[in-house]
C-alpha cells in the first residue's frame, strides 16, 4: 500500500504524516502544527503505507513516532473535523475504521516501536503512543484522555490497551477524571518508560533509539512476538453491549454539547442523554 496523498487545505496548508530513515531509525512524524499535531482523517489513512515501507526496509531497525516541532506529540484526533466527518453513525464507523487500521498497522509491526513524546500527549495521541512498545517523554510533557469532557465513547480495544499498560485502577482514574498528568506521574503509573530532559531532548532521544537499533533484529522480533502472545486475550462476552454503549455516546445530546463546548472554549454541561 502506498501512503495516501495528503489533501491540501484551501490556503495550501497540508496536515500530513512525514517519514524518513536515519541511523537505522525509521521516523514517522505527525505534522499538523497549527493544531498541535492533531491527527486528521487523511493522516490516519497515510499511516499503514508508511509502516509497510518501514517493515520492508532492512535498514530500519527501530521505528520512532513523534510530532513535528516541540508543541505536542499528538494532541489527539482533530476535533475540528468531527462535525463534518464524525457526526452520523455511518461517519463514525468510517472514521473509526481508518483509525483502527492505522493503529493495527503500528501494533502489528514486528520491529521495535518507540513513541518520542514532547509537551502534550492527549486522547488519540496517547492511544497512538500506547500502540508502541516503548514510550519516552520530555520532563515537561502532560498526558490526558479527555473523553469524559467531550462525551466521546472509547472502544474496548483502546481501553484494554491502556489497562494492559497501567492496570485497571489507573486506567479508570485516567478516564473518569479526564485530568492531566505530568511526566513523573505518568512514569509512576507505567505509562512511559523514561523521562528525558527538555534541554538536549532530541540528542538524548536519538541516543536511546540508536541503542535499540544496534541490537540483534531477530532477537527483538522473537521477543516482540512472545510479548504479544503473552498479552493475547479473547474479546469479552459482553463486547456487543460495550459497542452499543459507545455508539450511544456518539448519538447523544452530550456528544453534541461536548463538541460545542470545545469549539466555544467553555465548560460543557452534560445531562446523560
């Protein structure tokens, strides 16, 4: 699959996912700086092709995901698109399918993957980071899943991934509180592996990645397969009920209120319907 050609906005500004290879590191860079690297629908579509290229390139020993610049890793999905691209049940299904395929491509890669995180890692950005094997972050980074402030529903697979990393109690707190966590709190929960200083962050991150890139590829592939096997679990018997509850979120008045409050920069007033 060839990466999808990004669609330019009217003024020529084009959110996209960029890629390049350096010193055995395959870099995938989320570029939407106007919105703190929020991921557009078009950007989700580009990811599987890039991952496939990295998988096939013998020069790539480790894959690193990061956001352009220093303002954010990924601030989440680009909510400004939701009214147009994620408003009806059919649109939600199409949008979610693109995100699911992108996430599956990252998670399915048999080479080591590392999320290189700066400043903000929020919502879908955190979900993307959790799809990586390892997460390293600058000491000033903030983490959050604000779904409960927007009326969004989270699918079983995304919740399970967070539970696998931080445990059920921490996952519940992250979702229920929708609050921001600093890097030290995130590391205590097991959300990130290592904290790096802001000064010299890029050099420190590349040094971390080169250490992995220099190790035996076949060993790392075998270990990754074993870890994946250890985490396998069949879907729960109540998966249909979970999906129905998530769909109800997207069809609710609360979801419309969450979007409106976000656009108007005010606190939402939810009514549970």
